[in-house]
């Protein structure tokens, strides 16, 4: 149910305030009609342990969304702290995101798996729901592989950064 007129905060205030929240960074990849597709997401989250579900949001006007929606599975590539350029690359429009210097290989089911990431999750589409100006995408995790103890890439106040552990 929408907020009554005048009660919702304006878009810019909302955006500026949310920038105070640090988020992990993932690249969602899939293959549609033999063509690799992907996008950067900072809205990734675990949803449920039983069944194992994860989610992310994608802009309703995303040109990548139709291909992702048509794919029979997708990969969540959890980026490591030194992969800011990769995150930026998959956030750009009008480029071949999978061309050099992107390093990747096809996964067992075909979805592109980015190299040197902290972890991969292979997901089957579970649900997609329009919420405001975005689509909530929920995936059932079919495979999960942690590749190492790398520190994660974070997004905060419009910039990428690394996590550092407090002593």
C-alpha cells in the first residue's frame, strides 16, 4: 500500500541517507541463448536456510533483466575486496562486460563464473516480484562454493572499498 501523499521522504534524501549503509557487492551472471549476461548488485541478501534462498533487486528498466528472467539458472559471484574494477565494469552500459580483462569460465550448468571471486552460488529462479521501481528476484541455491577467505568488496557512499577487521 503506497504511503499517503506527502508522507514519503523525497528520492534524493532517501538515496543520500541509504548511502550511509555499507553493502556487499555481487555480480549476477547467466546465459541467454548462448550469450553471457550479467550485472552488478549491491542488494544481495540471504533469505532462508530451509530451503536455501537468496535475493537481489534489479531495476525494472534494466536492459539485462529480460535475459536474466529468461535464463533457467543464474550465478551469484560474490566479489573479493580487490575486484572494484570488475564491479564497475558490470555496472556500465553499452560495453561487452565479458570481454578482456574480465576473466570467467562457463559453470557446470552454463552460467558464467567469474574468476578469483570469494564465492559462487548457482541458483534456480524461485520468484520474481515487482516492488516499487525494482524487481525482487529470489533464487533457490542449487550449488554453493566458497573459494577462499578473501575480504569482501563493499559499496559505501557511492564508492567501492574493502573490509578491515577490528583488532
